[in-house]
C-alpha cells in the first residue's frame, strides 16, 4: 500500500484545520467578495491556490530540510511570519473602529483595483508572504512524507489533495460572503468580524513566535 494512503486520514484532518484557520487570505477573500463581487472573490481564491501549491511543493521538495539544517534561517522565518500576522491583526482591530470598507485595513498594501484580474494579482502577492501557507508547506507536510524510498510522488499527491480541500473551503467562504454581502457591510457586523479576525491573527502570530524559540 502506498505511503500516502497510510497517512491520508491524519493528513486530511491537518488540511481541514489549516484551511479553517482565518488568515490574511481569508480577509482578502472576504473583502474582494463583499466589495467587488463573486467573480473577484473567486479570482482571489485562484491566485491564493497557486501560491498554496507552490509553498507545499517547495516544502516537500526539500526546502524544509534546508530550514531544519539551518536553524537561524528557520527561526527568522518564524519570527517574520509572526510579526506579519500580529501586524495584520492589529491593523484589523484598528480598522474596525473606522469607517473603511470591509477588510481594507488588512489589504491596503496590496495591488489596488476592483476587477477579478486585480484580485488575482493581489492574492498572488499576499500568498507569497502568507505565514500560514509557509508553515504548512515547510513544517506540517514533511511530517507525512516517507522516511525512506521515493518522496516526490508522495509530495505531489499530498499537495494535490491539499489543493483540492483548500480550494473547496475558500470557494465556500467566497460564496457565503457574496450571499451575505449586504449583512457584512453593516457597520456593526463589519466591526465585529474584523475584530474577531484581528484577534485570531494576533493569537496565531504569538503561537508562531513561541515555536521559534
């Protein structure tokens, strides 16, 4: 029996937990879907999943081994990722007090524009520095790879499985945000959602910083 079949139940659970954790990509999906419509939200998902696949393949292909061997680089990655998450969380909390559009406080540094193409470009930029995607590809995926024998086939299969699950979850987020757009644009609701996202991002950042010690 192939190795990936043996680890599939645990891997599926890890994929679902990671997908469900809100992060910078979640804020981007919500903002583009609520502000610019379903097509822009789905375009943002497409850009995000290209980056997710890239991080997963990079981690499985050996970058994670390099980071394990070089503790300083590994620690730096965790610290930078933690700072990004905490900064985004603080921005979300501060933005919730203002009258900005939904999610603008967390995405204002990304490429502007309200078309699907602009949402796609913004998502590609976001995922390149997304700590959650990097942590999955560089630290979680390698735990499910065989310790001997060919690794690449297992990497590709697991990366594709994760891609399908993550895409399904993100598309669901966009479709739900599109249907609830008017409700999410209400000031009180927007403030509560952004504060909740901000608190989760700060908590994830603190957890990532603790792992770097």
